[in-house]
C-alpha cells in the first residue's frame, strides 16, 4: 500500500506532509518537520489567545484547532512569510516586548491592511481583538499600525 500525502502551500512553497498528520492541528504540522516554521506559537490551544493564527487563503485562522486536512490544496501564510509594510511598521516602531503574540498580531493586521490599506483606529482595534497580549504591548502595536494606516 502506498503512502498518502497532504499537500498545501506554505508561504508560497508547495509542501507535503505525511497523511498520518491529517488530524493533527496545523500549528504542530507547521512547527514540525519537514516545514519547521516556528513562527506560529501554541498558546492556549483553544482559540483564546491568537498566538497561533495564520492566514489560510487570506483569512486569519487559528492553527491550534484546524486539522491539517482542512488546508489541503490551500495557501497557508505565517508571519515568517509576510515581509510586508505591517511587519516592517511593527519592527521599526519597536512595538513589541516579549514578542510571543506578535506572529498572530502580524497575521491579523495583514489581513485587515490587505482589505483596507488605510483602516481607522477602530478597525485596527477590532481586527486585533482576538489577539491576547500579556506583556502590555498593545498600545505600541496600535500606535505603529495607526501610523501606518495614516501613511
């Protein structure tokens, strides 16, 4: 009997993982071999913190609960693959402290800025609502993203 593979695009590159991983939450598949993308973090494991969020076909998605089979033939983007103005604005503003939540914040903000390059502060707050930041960096993150939105 042949081996089956689950295939999807990871940051633009086609990857295949052993079909035994089909029911494994995506965050583990991304972090493990053969992908090894440690950007997406496992925080709560129950869609409460947002540290694991990735873009699946452009939509912010909790990688801690979605099984790998649900991204088959889809495009998964992590913060590692998003070399964008959003990411650059956060880095240049030194907007983070511990950085654990940052990958999820980058993903959520990127999804917003793709739809609206000049979102209001309220839209930014709403987009980041699902992102839990325990070190208190949200004010700096909001300031950096608001400045980016204002051009």
